[in-house]
């Protein structure tokens, strides 16, 4: 019986040591999870900001393209008017 008690005591000590070891690992993993969750939140925030920035830039591009189109049309009208003025002057 003493031998069995001694063996059971050793097993209990081993189990307690294993429990402590795994408890520390669990704490470490929980901390890593918290860190990863924080990093994920930061990445999501940056992604949302980037998406808003892209939308603003796309709108700016559209606006600039519209302005360029209008400016080209104005240039074409001015060119036609100058050509017509030149013809009128040559006919005089």
C-alpha cells in the first residue's frame, strides 16, 4: 500500500507539473490571441481607411476626367472660332 501511495503521489506531482505547464501555455496562447485580435482590428481599420481613400481618389479622377473633357471641348470651340476669324480676315 505504501508503494502504491508513493506511486500515486508521484503521479499526482507529475499531473500537477503538467497542469502548470499547460496552464502557462494556455496563458501564453490567450495573450497571443489578444495580440492577434488587436492586429486584426488595426488592419481592418487601415483597410476601411484605404477603401475610403480609394473611393475619394476615384471620385477625384472622375471629376478631373470630366474637367479635361470640358476643357478639350472649350479648346475645340476656341480653335474653330480662331479658324473662322482667320478665314474672315483672309476674305477681306
